[in-house]
């Protein structure tokens, strides 16, 4: 598991951040898109050493 900072842009122009641990970049993105149906852009950034 890796630690991620997820940057989220919503359809109404608002933005948010979420931190969590995920197995991969795609798991982080899919989890956020599944949780926030109005998200139009999601960027997963790894934190710490690989």
C-alpha cells in the first residue's frame, strides 16, 4: 500500500483534497470517482518514498 494525496475537481468548480492509502494509482482514482459522482478530474499523487 502506498500513501496518496488525491486532488479532486468537482463539476461546480469546487476543489478538494483527500489523503489515503491505496494499492495503485488506478485504485486511488477509481475509489474517488466512485465516491464523488460529480468529480470531473482526479489526480493521484504518491507521497513519500516509493
